[in-house]
């Protein structure tokens, strides 16, 4: 799925979720807001991020800025991945709603997405049982994914 296809899917999902009007932000692309959705008279600034990696705090801050510039009452960040703990904390402080892959899965027919915990989520190489246990025991750091030791370090730096 390409980024434009993901954004189109988010538009359809927002309409299913009860938003009456969903339109592009009108030239504000790349500045934190992709769509403006309206429900019950409230405007929501929406950021749709298709990413191979968890979304960081910078994206949430850009959405907050865009929400203010576009005079929207609410903010919503949607990703096909997860959000880093710092992004979740920032979103909580600024009352930005976050939809990650698990939230999106609630709207999709079919089984819940499965993560293969025997291989690294980045390089797909097998990982030892102890590494799997460590990753899964620290969900705030790895968002429920398993990474080999080399990619654990990369994930920590990316945050």
C-alpha cells in the first residue's frame, strides 16, 4: 500500500467512524496535517502516516502545530505501525488521539494481525528465545515487536 492509498483508506475509515466531512488539509501537507475531518461540528486535524518504523514524537508535535494553525479543536494521528512512548506521552499531554495498527485492526474484517516472534521485525533473521522474551517483556520500548540485538540498538536510537 502506498502513502496515498493509506491516506485514502484513512478517509474511508473516518467516514465509517462517523465523521461527516473529510477533506485534504489544502496545501498543509508535509507540515503535520493531511486531512481535516468534521464530526458534530468539531474540526479534527488528522495526520495519516504510513511507515515501516514506529512514529516518533516529532510527528505528533507537527500535528499539534498544524492543529493550531488550522484552528481545529482536536487532533488525530493514524499509522499502520506503532507510536514511540515519547510520542504517546506528548499526545496524551496535548489530548491528541492515536490510532496504531492494533486500533486499525479493530475496523478490519478478519483475524487480528500476528507478529512472528521468532524472527527480527527489521531483518527477518531468527532470534534466540531470550531475545524474544526481552523484547516482549518491554513493550514500551519495542511496541510488541521482536528485534535482534543489532536492531534493538537501532530502534532505541530512532526514538
